[in-house]
């Protein structure tokens, strides 16, 4: 049986030297091998829950599919040390897998090098459609206040990231958790696509550092506003400007930092 948390024994040590045996839950981290139409595509270290959402979000962020219905099947299989996730794609997008695999093979010989590989690493991002309704900062503060209560695995283990879709009022509509911040956002993007939710009706909140990968995943999903509890990187801000994504970072109960969403 696949579980997302497992108990473990520890010694609790206090400054006065007292030692007490306790048990607490650990977030499960294990290899999830992704096989697409019989081709081994990737191995991700992930928390093995919401795997249907993860599979779809991963395929969307890898640009292997454009719509939820192009992912025809998701079959998880337990292995001795992890999970094998077998996916099947629609015929019209099946060729994309081999294109990406060939590119990965070319990268493996010398790492990320050369103009072609640099262009692949920073491929153009789609422009983002503006929000249907304005997102006031009051809603972002409301989501920040509410998100902790919506993280059951985070509260249990203290070791996972969360990505949430929030309504224009800041209410948490969907949330997914994972030991990997990228995986958490992929799970959220997959859940959004499967549920038919419209990113224009709200914004995303992530508990993770705002790296360029998260900005790219937001752009590919169609998310126009991205709020992060941690700090952004320079490339994250640059890519957000390219895509027209509104970025709010270092979100705290007392203040937030907002970056310009577009160049002058």
C-alpha cells in the first residue's frame, strides 16, 4: 500500500540534556518512474499521492500534452523501492515523447551546453491572459492566513511544500502537497486541468522558493498571478516579465514584495 507519511522513532533532546523517546510522522519521499507509451521518460523523487494529478501536470509542464483529454491513461504500479507510473498519450501528441527523449540524450553527453541547448532550456513561454477579476493584495493576505490549515501532510510532517489555487477572495479552492516544490505545482496544475478550473478566476500560492521552473510551470498552466512565501530568483523575475505573470514574493503576514509583471 502506497502511503504519503510514515511513523519514525526519534530521541527528543532539550537544552538541559533531557532525552525522551518520541514518534513523529515523516513525509514519504520515493522514486516515481514515469514511463510514457512504453518509453522510460523520467524518474522524480516525489510524495506518492495524487498521482493522477501529478501525471497530467507533469505532461503539461513538459509540453507533452496541451489538454487533459490527451492523457489517455495513468496506471501506477508499486515496485520494491518506488512507483512505476505508466502513461498513455493520444496519437496526435505521441511523437513529442521521442522528440524530448532525443533532446535529453543529446544533453547527457556534455551537460547543458551549446546554443541549441540554451535555447531549449529557455524556450519561449506563452503569454498569459489577464485575470477575469482583479486580485487585491487583501486576498493574498487572506490566502496566506488560510493555507496552513489546508496542508494536512505539512502539519503532520513539517517536510512538504504546497501549491494552492485561490479564488479572487483568497479562499483556497484546490491544494496539493509534495516533498518537491515542482511536484506540488505539477499536481496542482493537473488537478486544475482535470477539474476544469479556470486560472483566470484566481491566483496561485506556493510555499516554496520562487525559482524559474515554477514561473514556467505557471505560464504553461495559464496562471496569471503567482504568490510565493519565499524569495524569487533573478531568472524567475525575468521569465515572469516575458510571460506577463504578476509575481508577489516573500509573502508574510505583515508585508509582501511585488515585482513588475512586464518590461517598460
